[in-house]
C-alpha cells in the first residue's frame, strides 16, 4: 500500500490538512506531462517549506459528463497513489466531482476550493488546464486568482516528442491500436492492468498453460490480442509471461473482456490476490481457432515468442 495521505473532500479541513503546494489535474496515468506539473509543485513546496499535494477528482469529470462513453481509465486509484508517492507527493486531495463542483464558476473554484477549502499556498497546472463551469478558467485566469487570493501559480509547458504533447488521449489511442511500447514512452513506464485474480473454469491449467484471470472493469480496453507481459505479485516478485486480452472466441461463455496471463515457470495459487501486469509488447491479434488443440499449439508458440523477447538468454 502507498504511504501517501489521501484526503477526500475540501470542506471543513483542519489546519493540519491545509497549506500545501498542489498540482491540479486528472492525472490519469501520471504520464510524463503530468510529472512536469507535479515537479513544478514540488519545487514550490521546497521553496515554501510546504507539503507537496496533488488535486484530483472522483469520479473523473469525463465520467460525470459523458457516462455512456467506453471505459477509458489508465490506472486504478491504488496505482495512482503509488505513482504519486514515487514522485515525492505527500497528500492526494480527492475532490468529489458532483453537481456543486461542476456548477462552480472558475472564480468560485479558485476562491472556495483552492483558497478557502484547501488553503493552497501554490497551484501548479498544465499549459492546457481548464477549470470552472464551461471550462472557462485558464492558466492565465489562475495566475490572476493567485494574485488576488494569495497563492503562487506555475504553469507547465507542453512536453512531448516532435511537437506532440504527451497526453492520456494519446496513450489510450496507442493501447487501442496495439502499440504498448508507444504508451510506455509517454507514461515513462509500461501500461499496467491491476486487479484481483478471479476463479475461472481452469481450462488453461487442463491444457498445460494455467492462467491468472483479471477483469478489465473500467480500464481502457487495449487491442484484443496476445502480449508479452511482466506481472508484479503481492510479495513484490516480478514474473514474465504471456497474456491474452479479449473474449477468447474459441471458448464460449466469456462476455466481458478479460486479461488472462500465463506466468512462466510459476505454479502457485493466486486466487483472490491482487496482481499488476505490465503490457510489454503486442504479439498478435486475438483469433478464433478450430478447436482447443489448435489454440493450445498457438499459445505455445506465443509463449516462446514472449520468452525470446523477455528472457533472451533463456535456454
């Protein structure tokens, strides 16, 4: 578990929970662009002798305004907290995105939430940050509110390669196209799916490749297919493997997309444990086979390809 303090809400906070230098944004993915914003808040925290905080929202505003859109999250909250801890963040302020917050003007948000509620001493935002009803607030208006209400403001410039900004949208597009290495370049680490290993029909075990199955839930759904993977267990071990993401059309009965990962040289009970699987490389699209024998033969070829990629010295 992360040691970052999590404070839910912004009203009636004790003085000990106020006064941080904060980075503000959705921070889904905590990618290299997000890291730049947090670094600015960290610099201000050091100069002010203040705690380093991050402001995020639950649910994500996109879920609130467009509830029928496909799943899009890049990380669960536990993953977010661990990523922020690694960047030196002390406190995560999780603001409830509700009708009250959604209907605040940009000025009301700056005054009531940032100034009065959180007592922010500094606010760092990205160059394209918007806030307030109708997204009328900009980095420039944030600077003005900072002068009025007494908190510093810093704005992170665009970060990216070849003129393209690093963005969560670009990460999602890369994953949907089966390009996890592009997602990893923007994130600064591989995209990882975390979840509880659920009990299946143990068909893979009977066929010679036992899999740990994890539901995707509200993660963005990567391109259906087979991936070379690396999985972190609860005890901290990292195990290479091969995984299928999809609905396994050869086997009837799977409706919701599933991560089915075969951990190499591993034979322990993982049911009901939380694992986190990095997608390292896309090997091939998901396909329907004529039968279990053909599927098993292909899985063995996939495993060899994954081993060659992940464990080049494996004999």
